[in-house]
C-alpha cells in the first residue's frame, strides 16, 4: 500500500518535471557525477531526473536523492529539489528534509509569482513542510561573547554562522552542542529536544585570561598636608609685591614727568591756568596709583617673605603612589 502511494506520487512528479524543467543549452556541460552515481550521462538534467525517479521507485532512496540534487544543481528547478527533500523524508533524515523542504517552499513561492506552472510545486512543498513540523524539534543556540571564527556544531554537523541565534530543525532526541572558539577551550553541552518542541540554549565562552590591568594612584591634591602649601602661597604673595613695586616705579616716573612739564610751562610757580587742568588731574591720578602700588608691593614682599621662610618643607615628600603596579585578575 505504501509502495503504491509513493509510486503514484513519483509518476505525478515525473510528469510535472517533464513539463516544467526548461530545456537549456547549459545541460550540454554537466557537473561531474558523484562517485556513488552509476548512471552515465547524468549531466542532462532531464535524464538525471528520469534515472532518479527509477531509483526512487526501486527504493534506492540515497542514490535517488543524489541524482535529484544533481538535477536541481544543473537546472535550478524547485521540482527536483522537492523530490530530493522527499527522499530525505523517506530515509528518516527529518531535520535535513525539513531544511530542504523549507528551501523548496521559498523558491517555488518566488517562482510561482511570475510562472503559474510552479504553483503545484509551491502548494506541495508547503503541505509537506507542515507535516514535517510535527516530526522535528527546534533548537536555538545563542553564544554569549561570540567572536569571529567561533564554530558551532550540532551532533557534529557545523552550523552556518548566519544560523547561530536562529531556530534550527533537529531530529528528536539528544543533541550534542559544541562551541569551539578560535583561541580557547571547547564548550560542550547536551540537550534533549522532543518532536514539535522548541528550546533555546545559551552558552558562554570559557573564562579567558585577562590582560594585566595597570592601576595608577591619582596624585595627591594640592591641599594635602606636608606639601608646602603655605610656602607656595608665600611665593605668590611675593610675586604680587614685586608687581606692585614695578607699578609704583612706573607711575612715579610718569607723575614726576608731568610735574616737570607743568613747572616749565608755568615758569616755576603754581599753575592756575585752566588750560592745564587735565594735566594736573592726570598727575594726581598717577600719584594715587603710585602710592597704592607701593603699599601693595611692600605688603606682598613682606608677607611673602615670611610665608616662604616659615611655610613648611622646601620639597614635597615622595609618596608611594603604586603607579605602574600590574595586577592580573
């Protein structure tokens, strides 16, 4: 009963492929046949499909699947890929069958948008994909701190980098997950996934040696005791006093110069001519500035000298700051 069902399915698909497979000059240059293939002239996609159909009818599913795949590689027809997926299903390789049928469904759906003859292929792939959903489990592997070059395998089969973090169909039962970073130990986990069940497994890469961390203590603040703060203030005060004395000298010279000019203009007597009123005011201003600068200069020099003399140590002590100390965590 089962054999007659598959025989009818194969006959239907065979007729469908004969009608749908394009006849292209590309068939004249076939890809080299697999070593396991015993059919001569498999480069012709139509001949390869016919030979695969006979192998399928005879129950030689592994060989049939190889020839169906070859026909698909040459022609790009979703019909050949559909039959390859059916071979995997019959062989019990349900996780591979699921991936192949999902790809067939996507391709046939895209082709059917512009070519109605691929609508039956699209519908058949969608129906069989829904049936396979109940026969496979789904496992999502998430790798924390994933680095370039990390390899993830499920039961020894490498997972494509773009599928890390996405749901992957697996055969129900125990799944061995291994994560191999390029420069660290392998992380291995075992998880059991039931049919129609979805699980997520999160793995972190093994702890790696950290680079040495340089810990440098901050320099002590200027107000810390024992660093001659009063002495520093003394130098500042003395500097202000020196500036005051310079200003006093400059203002005094300018004031004296204006006084001499007035005496010459007024004949050596007190000048009462209003024309020289502005010169008299400028001279008085210079006298005021000179006196103020003299006072500030003397105060600054005296206080600064006392602060320098009694303001603490002349050199700040060298403290053990820990600068350059390397610690490895």
